[in-house]
C-alpha cells in the first residue's frame, strides 16, 4: 500500500509518501480501506518526538479515520460497510473496560500513536469493536473529522465537567478541533458559550457555530471580558487545551464551584495554581483524556442526525500530508484538516 511514514523525528520534511507493507489483521481485527483521515495535534507531537515516549519507526500517524471495510471478523460489519473508527484502543476485559471506562484501561492506546499504525495510509487494521457504521448521507471527509475531537469535547463537558443546563462555558481557541466541537456540544446541552480566537474571521466563524459571545485573545483581556459577560460571576466550566499560555487566565475566569477541564497543553505543561483560590472558591481541576466508546456512540447519533457538524478547514491529498501538517503548525485553520485518500 501507499502510506505516509516518518523514519526519524523532525519537521514536516521527515514525512515520506512511500510504499509500505499492508497491515495484516489479527484474530478479532478488521482491515479498512482508508478514504479520509483527519489531522490532530497528536500527529505533530509524534512526528517531532516526545520525551519519555518511544515511537517505533518507521511510523504511520493518523487517529481519525473513515473508510470501507475490506475484511471483518463479523458478519454484522461485512466487507464494503462504510465506517468511521473509534480512535481509542483498549483491552476490552479489564475492570475499567468492563465498567465502560475503556479510556482508563491500563493498556489504553490511541490509534496512530506509538504501537498502532494509523490512517495516513491506504489501509489500516483495528479491532472489530472500533468500527462505527456510518449512514450513506455522511461523507468520508466529515466522518473522519468527527471522532477524536467530538469524543474529547463530549467527555470533557458532560462526564468530567458535569455540564448542566444554563451553565456558562469558556471555550478556548474556537478554531481548534476541540474548540469547534465543544461550542456545538455545549450549546446543544443548554449552555451559554463564550469562545476565544485570534482573528476577526475566526470570531465570526465561532458566532456562526453558536457561540453567544466571543473574545479576541490578542486584543482583549479574557478575564475582563468574562467578568463583563457574566456580570462578574465567572464561568462554570473552562475547556482548556492551550496550557501555559492561558492557564492563569482560565483559573481566574472560573466562578465559585467552577471546573477547569484540561485535555492538552499545546503551549507547555507548566501551570501555576493559586491554592487559596482553589479552596476559597471551591474550584475543581479536572484532567480528561479521550472518552469512552459509549460516549462516541452517543455523540455519533447527534452527528448522524445533523445536530453536530464537524467543521472542515481544508482537505489535502494523502501525498501532501507534510503540507497539511504545516498548515496545522501555523494555526491558521478553523476546524479540521483532512487527508483524502483516493
Ligand atoms: Zn482494559
């Protein structure tokens, strides 16, 4: 098959479009012909190399995949079925998995990260339980743009953040994958949403997606704007994934009893915590990583019904994966960047 691989860590130039061995599915696994694969920040971290993480080389990234089943261990999902892939891989038999918290499995892995080659390729193999059938009116590009970010935002808002009707939610970086998903999920569950972005065009797009109020994070002070919008109360939930650059503001933006939920630290992992504010205002700091298979299926029903709509920034052919990653590194995108696989 053709695939985009890297043989050493580095910039986008290490990505090579080349021949690679076809994946061979093990018992219980399906083989899927990839039609579209969306990018995530994780792809950039893998390519650059991560401290304390060994990625076997050469490596194929890609966690968000849609395509057609080639071979399957189950007649319920026969060859030719149109599917998107649940990006979380777990053992399916430990206490966490059997309690429906598969993203807490000791063996939890993300497709395309570390030991599992991903979707920057013509073929990918996954366990049967990771196949999610998609209806005919959902195209492969949008299906690939859905799983990881909507699953992440769903778990952050509803499970970790315990979003309630009427809550005020601050969503950082509206144009990011998690940002565009969080705005939609929060609005659908009755929240008021305040979103930040770094350009007027992105702020406009955030309003179109349903944000009630927007903040230009280069021109306006996030905390002051939050106070103004909430009558000095602060927000109930902050959707954090930026890290060092925004952490102090995220903490200060919280109302009493507020929850900051973090799923990433794009600008760095060191955040200072004012413990007095934590106890006096009864704040919660919550980590969130991916989400459960059950949550993905719940969110998918709303996607298939047209109530959640992944935003596509641009598509690139698979062979141009380096240019696609470059676009993500420059932070110019609004929504998901997707590789189309012919
Ligand atoms: Zn498990």
